[in-house]
C-alpha cells in the first residue's frame, strides 16, 4: 500500500532536528514489552532510520485463563470504589513512579505510543502533562493511540474528558471492525484532544 509522502517528510523533519525521534511504547492489557515489540516489527523496520523505540513492561502481572497466557497490566484491574462500585485503577501510583523512573533512566522521549490499555494510559499521561500534574521529569510532544479509549476509572476519566487535552499532539488509529475496543470508544478519545 502506498503511504502519503507528507507523513514520511514530517517524521524525517523531526528526525533531522536531532538524531532520532524517541518513542516510549506501552503494550496492551495482558501483553508484554517483548511481545508488543515483536508485533510492531514491521512498523519498527519502516521507521528504523527515524525512530528509536523503547518498549516498557507494565508493573502488574495478570493471567488469562481464557487465553492460557500470562502478561502485564498498567493497573490492578480488580479494584472497585467501595462507595460507587466503579472500577478504579488500583496501584496506578506504582505505574506513575515507573514512568518517572523510566524518563530519568531512559528518557527523554518525544512521544508515547500505546495500544489498547497502553493507549488509555498514554492518554492519562497526556492529560496530566496538559494540567501540569505529570510525574516529575515526564514530558513529551505527541501521543499515538492505537485502539485507544478514555479510562473507565472515574478520576482519570474526568482528568481526560472534563476539558480538552492541550499541548500534546495526538494521532489515533481506530479499528473499524475492532470488537474489543469499539470505534465509538476510540472516537471519544479523539474528541478529548484539541484547542
């Protein structure tokens, strides 16, 4: 398939301004950094001259009986708010500390790319940066959300949706036939960026 030349030019311009564009990649629920890197192989190959990828493992281990696999999660899925019953992002403070440490040890990063749950987390980081509440040292210019969605956790959902996320460019990949993350959920995430 042919690719629009302006996409390659923009990436080339960004890369020409420095050695390469550095992107932190966040896998989806139940995946790992190694598995996500493998799935992104064709993209990595296409962009290898312009992008330096850093794939990060989420801090929580999860098991999938239905998939017969073990992977990682960016937050504890089992937590619920005692008063409302809403599902909350348990232990997310550990994830935020991981980002702070990652920026200090492996950063800086020009952008954050996330898939599914990782995209939702990337959206939260963008919203935190927009509001001046990102973890110390965490700063980036763009986010790429693949099958992304706004968080279900009420606190982080409000952070992302109550006002537009500003100062972080966004690119969204929406799967028209996605049965896990319905396109309408991804479109709501698109609408959160602007201004």
